[in-house]
C-alpha cells in the first residue's frame, strides 16, 4: 500500500459534482435498510420484505436524480451486522462496497428499527466499522430509525420512544453522531410525508459534507482500489490504441480483469485481517469486562458475608447482654 496509514489516518477525495451524493446503508437484517433505500430513491429498486433471513445477498448500488436535480447514489449492503456473517463474507462485501463507491462516501446511514431492541451485536458491528475505516468514520454517520408508522399507530412521539427504549450504548452512538438522526416511515403512501423525511435526511448529508470540507470519506482501502482502477483503465486504453487484433485485445482485457480481481482479493484480505484484529480486541475486552464483573460480584459477596458476620456477632452480643440482664436481681433490697 502507498504510505503508512494507520486506522485513524484518512484522506479525502474531491467529488466530481457537488450535486452527487453517495450514501451507504448499513444495519442488521430486518431493520429496513432496503426499504429505506427505496424511500430515498423514490421507487422500489431494492428487494425489501419482512423476513428472518437477509434479502440483500450482496452490495448493490442504485442511482436516482431527484426533483431538484440532485443525484443520489445509494449502496445497499447485506446483513453485515449479523453474527452469522463470517469474516470472509464481510470482507468481500466491504471490498465490493468500496469498489462501488470509488470516489468516496458522503454519509454512512446506520439503520435501526423502533420495532426491535438495540443489541450487543449491533454495538459490536459499529465498533468494527470504526476499526475498518478509522474513528473519523463517525463524522460521516447518520442514524435512521425505521418504523415511524408503528409509533404513529401507538400515538407515541419519537421523543417518547427515546425516553422509553433508548439504551445507553445507543445514546452513546447518537452522541458520536452529534444527534444526526431521522425517523422514517417506509410504509407511508403520503408523497409529501415521504418527500419531507427524505429531504430531512439529505439535509443532514449536506451538513456532514459541509463539516468535512465538502469532500466524501475515503481511506487507504479506497485509495488503493482507485489507484488500481486508474492503472487498469490506462492499460486498457493503451491496448486499444495500438491496433491489436480483436483476439489479442480480448486476451489483454482478460489479463487486465485478472489483475483487477487480484487487487480486489488483496483488499478483501486486508479487510478480513482488520476484522480479525477487531474481533480479537473485542473478545479480549469482553473477557476483561467479564473478569471485572466476576471480581465485582465476588467482592460484593465477600462484603455481604462480612456484613452478615457483623450482624450475626451483633445479635450474639445483644442476646448475651439480654441474658445477663435477665440474670440480675429485679427490685428489692440486699440484706447484709
């Protein structure tokens, strides 16, 4: 890789147009990522249905030009937050996501659902994102809560939900995102309502872009892939300009494609390596937390035992004192 970037190092790449926005949807299966993508784009392009298994099986990019002329690229990801997804699968999909968003990501849309509880699994996945892309990725994160229709049916406000259901780890995530969040109703048939919530989200995307110098997020993985893509493109143009036969050009293209595939493989291996490092650190952290919890429980038990012993001794002293009082003469005079 060029340079010596660490996890927290990052680079930025200029967007080809201020009107183009590329966002990536991430979240647990069933939270409504695909439905959210369809709402943003204004048409059903991602497969979305209630299911206990992942609908999206691989990263997919869809584009729409909105009424104001703004172009939005939406990348839907499979269940990268699911524990069943192995590191090899996650590595390949993240590499593909980077390939689809070669010019960088303007916002990472983290999708939660008000219908389901926030899980340790989701907290772990968000930590993995920070490990893969560096801590700066939180500067590009926006939270979308789906299930606005359910709150409406229950005559609850979003503030009611946050006060009633919001666990501490989720509150911490919202703080990291500087409270950039939107409530979505992906089932609404009211076009004005759909347009309003999409505009609210895109306003947050614009805010993210503005706060990050007007440029999308990218890092060493993006830089490596983009560099390789440009090299391959130049090679292909050179081959086509030298008057080779169709058969020779076809063979060169196969070689070029193989080179590109090898590069994707290297990036996938890099991602897998980072994921394994993250998993090891998280396992170590969980083990330390469990050890600390057990120590605290043992200390509490010892303290309880000491307290019980002290109470028992106090009772014994009281009983002894009462017994001595009972043995003393009651009233009358002592005759010498």
